[in-house]
């Protein structure tokens, strides 16, 4: 009986800890298939990032205009992954490409960053 209670309390603790700390990836598809944040903000990729390289080349002023999508607290599963930024933070990637927001997008559904300088693109799945 003692072992059963110990096992039961261990299982309950593990279930609580998984529920308390696990979060879904903060990305979804809009009705037209464009990837957006859970709040509906459009996500972008940068042509100068190399897929599956594990890093982002958009840092400093670039990251101010194109804020990286944080992977902090997200439960990651394919096709999502995490890249480590120069500042040590974790950035969410889709199919190996880091994901960004655009500072000039002010509300859900804005897509002002699509094709900027022909190197920034919305992600259509």
C-alpha cells in the first residue's frame, strides 16, 4: 500500500509539473494559411538566414525593426525548432528558419513587412 501511494503521488506530481510548465507553440495559421502569432500578428522569415543553421543573422538594429519571436516557455515540436541568438536568447524557428515580427505592423492582420527589400516574407503554409 505504501508503494502504491508513493507511485500515485509521483504520477500526480509529474502530471502537475507537465501541465504547469508546458505551453503550446505561440503560432497558428490565419484563415488564408499565413503563419501568425496566437494574437494574430504576422510572422516573417529573412532570406539571409540559412535554414537549419541554428542561428539568426538579424541582430542589433535589424532586430529592433524585425523583433525575433521568442521561444521562451514554448513546447517545441517539428516543424518548429529553436535557434540561439547572439544575445543568448531563444528564438522560434519554422522549418529551420528563424521567425520575426515587423515593428511597423501595429495590429493583427497587418502585413506591412511582406517583400520588404525582397528579403522579408510572410510564411504561407
